């Protein structure tokens, strides 16, 4: 039997076909806190509760394409880099039916985010992660996202995703401290990131504080 003959007599209805969704945890820093984008659900299930941005995956879409579509349709945001976080498949995670979710996370500087008027807003990531009032298992997804970010801070340049293209060292250190959840010694921090940054020959105006040198990330860092 050829593969074409096999597929012709193959009965897909003999097997269960769970639905698949994507959920995106978009993180930023506002008011010196790590925050995550959430929306108020207008429909059941979990009507009125907060949930991550997400959607069902279309039959002609890849997972990434579905995530891009959900983000654009529900927030108006686009051209945002994100990575897969984890796949969630608990039997009772969705009361409608068996739904498997592929979660993503992204980090974006707050300066580059302009949300249209609507239900999408940023909330404290720690509060969402520890709340029992969040739709589905999305508090668990946020909690896992925070852990992933915290683990990657020490061996990647992920923190640079949350500062502008040009920044001061105090700005960058503050981002590291927020992501790690701890204070850092200035001298140790600057030694650690010295090979990741380059000066721009610019300085802040110093109107409120002493002028600070302005840096940018080295292009070779990946």
C-alpha cells in the first residue's frame, strides 16, 4: 500500500481532536514594577475576569501566526518579538472542552507601547501570578513567565528588551533589579555588563540629577 492509498482510507474521526489555543504574556516595566498585559473577558467562560491575550489556532495558521493575529486584533500591537514559553494541557483547564494551550511571552519597553482604548491594560505581574481570580490557568502562565525571565536574566541579554535603544547605566540596573527581584551592587553590576554595552558619547541633561553617560547595547550581543 502506498502512502497516498493509506491516507485515502485513513479515518480521522477515529481519534479525538482537542482544540488548540495560543496565550501571550506580554511583559513591560511601568512605575518601577514588572507588569503584564491582561484583558477583561466579555463572554463566558470566566466572564468579567482577567485573562491573557489569546485565541484559538486556525486550521490554516501556524502557532506563531495565531499569536500575532491575537495580539493585533485585541490590542492593536504588532511587530513584537516573542518566544514560546510552555504548553498547557491539564484536562480541566477549560470548562468548554479539551483545550491545549501553547503560551508565549514577550518583553517590550513601555515607551514603545501605545494601547488603543479598550479592555487591554497592564497589571502587576506578581499580583496576577498570585491571584485566584484569573481566568483559566493564566495566573500559572504568568507565574511561569516570571520564572523564565528571572532565570534568563543572568545568562542572556533579555533585560535589554525593556530599555530604550539608548539608556543610562542606572536605568539598565533598575531593570535588572526589577526582573531579579533584588538590589544589586553598582560596582558588581557594571563589571558584569561591561562587555555588553558601548558608550554613545552622549550624556543626559542633568537638570534634576548629575549628568549620566548614555549607552547602547553592543551589536554583537545576541
